[in-house]
C-alpha cells in the first residue's frame, strides 16, 4: 500500500538556502574584521629599523579573503625572506593567523550565525 507524502515549505526553504549562499559569497565584513584584529600582531612581528615597514601595513576585507597590503618595496622580502641574500622570513602574517586561530574562528562563527539568522535558520 503506497502512502502519500505532502511536503510543505519547499519554496521557502529554497529561498532561504539561496539567501545564505549569496551572503556567504561575500564575507568582506568578516574578512575586514579579521584583518583588523590581526593587524597589531602583524606589526609586532615585523622587523623594526626605521618604523616605515611597520607603519606601511594596511588591511582590506575582500569578498573572499582578508588581505594585508604594504607598499614599502622591501615588505615582501622581509615577510617571505630571500635565501640568496641570507634574509630569513619574518612570517609576520602567517604567524598572526596561527597565533590567533581561536579569535579568527569566533569572528567567522559570528558571521555565519548572523547569515543563518537572517535566512531564518537556527545555529548551534
């Protein structure tokens, strides 16, 4: 004996999932918050001589990533090193991400909860 199943709310659920998908594609606000949170740590891990390199760090929250920018010409060499010239990398940016993993997780958890709530989902 075959029974009938009636599913209600499918269009509403599809709209909610579509809304979540669109919002997750642009997390620039969360990325900017993360970059700004990490900026003091990046500056602390940057080599100091004149202070120009430290002062040059800027942040940008793109749709898909947090970005650190420094227009000082030797910023990349200091960050990533240059073995031919015996310059060890500072890894200031990578290190800041690693040292602040829990704080980063909290920023993104809050962003996801906000997106889910706007779409009518409950998060745990």
